C-alpha cells in the first residue's frame, strides 16, 4: 500500500503459494479494485504472470480519480475451483506525503513505521486538516438568482451561496451535489405547515457559489410560501495556498506518528538517537508547526449562522 497521485499507474504484485509455502500457479488469477465509494473500477481482470506464482496488474489511474482509500482484492482459483483471496489497499491523494513526513521526523527506517501506516495517517490527517482550514456555514439562507436576483417564487431554481468558493469538505477531489455519495453541500426547507423536508442541490459553479435548489424530486421549485430554506456547506478562501496546506498536513501526520513513538515500549536504537530531541524534549513541536501553518493558510472567517 502507498499513496498515488492522479494519472499515475498503480502496479499491483502478488505471490501465490500453496500450504507448503511453495510458489504455485492457479488456473486463473483475477483482480478487483474498488474506489472510496465502493464502486468497482477494475472488474475481474486477469493478472499477468511474471514467473511461477508471481503475478502483476497495472492500472492507470484516471486524471479525475476520486481521492481516498482504494481496496484491492485478488482471487486465485485452482483447477478444483478452490479459491484463495489476497486483499490490499492504496490511497489516491493530491500529493505524495510519505517522504515529506519521514524527512520532517528524521525517520528513514521502515522497521519502526512502514509506508502502509504512514499512508493511513496521512489520509486521516488530510481529512482533519480540511476541517481546520475551511469555513463551515450552517443554517445559512441562500442568495437569490445570481443573474436576476429572483428568490423562491415557485419557479426560480437558480441561487448562490453567501460564501464561496464552495469547498471539497469530503476530500474526494470534486464538489459533490447533495445526492452524491460524498455530498459537499446539503440543505432543507420548511413548508407552510412547518414541516421540514430535504432539498436537492446541484453545484453549477463552485468557484462562484452558483447552485440550483429544488424539492427532493430534483425538479419542482420551492414554493414562495415556504417558511425558510437553509444550507449546510463549507467554503475556502479564494487565494487558498495549496503548498502551505500540504506542508500543514505533513506536520499533522508527523504529530500523530510522534505520539505513536512516545507511547511505544521499544523503538530501534538508530531512531531513538536520531529523534531524541524531537520525541523526548519537544513532543508538541509538530502540532505547533501545524497550527502555525494552518493559521497562515486560513484567512479571517466571516461565517453564516452556526
């Protein structure tokens, strides 16, 4: 498992052995890959044999691939229809972070923490940092049609958020509509009888906060006698500094790895010696640096109703 970027090639290798640990060739070896929304993006493809018991498959990652954790399942089937399954996973992120994290911590040995663990920590740190750097707007009233100014008159469905750009708070690399698996904006309305119902929201231009709002059927406009229409979404600063944000995520991941080191009973002598000033004398160094950078990325917040 590792971190990949969009447009790269994910090359997956497996070694298949029998009960005696001898390399063997099954009748067929198939691979499935599932994206973060559990959609199968590689379906029962035959893996290529490299040598006895060794197989590989190259998967070209789309330039618009969803960010997040991908699950890999390799199924080997014998002539007697016996099956063996090998599972793995990898991440697609905006940037590779393993080396940056290791450099910040002065850790080169994979004996103490491997790239598998670093990948997991990097992803969860990325998701946490998104919530620290973006602005949350809850129960906010939308603005009217950005072209005509019309509001909820029973026919108009074009509106605008009070704050924009609309942020990818789900972290999957796209701005999700309200009915998407990873929705980045949702909302509800109150009808004339005081009952609450969800609205259907489609993002037409995230950078300018332009959206369409309809009732849950995706077609019918909100009537003029509604008692309120409300949004729940996040926004980012227009001059968002991605380089600084990447540095912040690396420091946050380093902080969580540092906690693991301080809680362990034993680490290698080489890493203890190399990291003693950080781990033992300054355990919060990485968190302080993370907060400093996040504050530099984040601008003064003007929020809707929280």
